[in-house]
């Protein structure tokens, strides 16, 4: 049973399959596998790896490495491999979120400074740089997840500041339009608030047509006196 689970490759074959790995490195990795219990050594009397065959070519006894532990732990190893794939996928997704968040924050801060939006943008920039400095070069998903959450909160705060600024500008613009509309809709026009130019011109024309016009007393004084009688 276990006899068929013993492999006996030479170091040259292992090096070839490992893409040119040196013998010293091979021995080190094989030792790690033995310590982990994934393979077992079955040494020959002279320490070499080989198999004894009968006249029919059937392997009677082999010396090398037993891979029986791998078969016994196959399900466990499959689960570990699946978990490793899931961890890599999770790390990739978190790194993507981190990259997008970093890019968004950089653009938002640049836009706010360019448009001279009111706010403590220097303080926000310092917070952003502090978060960037905390990102390790080689990180796990567990290490990056809290940083992504903090950056998400910072991005949300910046967006809220910009939205409040836009809302304030809209309110100011609406108030200005309403005030202008009130002025345009005022029933007391300029014509009614100021003396009529045409009326003044008409009054002057009447005065010119009546040269003797004036107060009643003044008109009576200007009337000619009747003559005292006929001359002889």
C-alpha cells in the first residue's frame, strides 16, 4: 500500500523540475517539508534514493520520500489552498479600493485648493499624508482594511465640505436673483417716483400761451382804466 507512495527522484531531476534550483536549496526545502510532516524520509543503507525491482520490472522496495502524509491530509491541503486563493483575492480588492480612495482624495484636495474653497485644507492634507505614511510596502488584507476605512471617512468629510460650499453658493445666487426680481417687480416705477418731465413741459407751454397769466390781483392791476369823458 504505502510502497506505491514512495518516490525516489535524484537531485538532478528535482533541480530540473525546480527550474535549476541549487542542491543546497533543494536540501533545505526538503527538510522543511519533512519538518512540516508533509513527506517522510525512507533512507536506503547508503543514503541514496532508488528502487529494487524484480525480474518482471515490478518495484519490490523503494527508498526515498513517502508522500503518504500528503494523501492523508489532502482535504486539509485543498482547504488551505482555497483559503490562500481567497486571501489573495481579498488583498487585491482592498488594494484596488485603497488606490481609488487615494486618487479621489488627491483630486478633491487639489480641486478645493484651486477653487479656493474655504476650509482647513492644510490640516486635511496633513491627515492624508499621515495615512499614506502608514501604508506598509508588504501588507496583508488585515493590515490594509483599517487604513482603507480611515481613508474612506476622510474622503467623505472632504465631499461633505465641498457639497456644503456648493449649497451655500446656490443659496447666495438664489437670494440675489430674488432681490433682483423684487426690484424689477416694484409697482412704483421710476415714472411715478420722479416728477413727470412731460407734465413740466406742458405747464411751461400753457404759461407761454397766456402772457398775462398770473395771480388774480396782478391781472386786475393791469386792466386799462376807463376814460373820464369825451373831449370837447
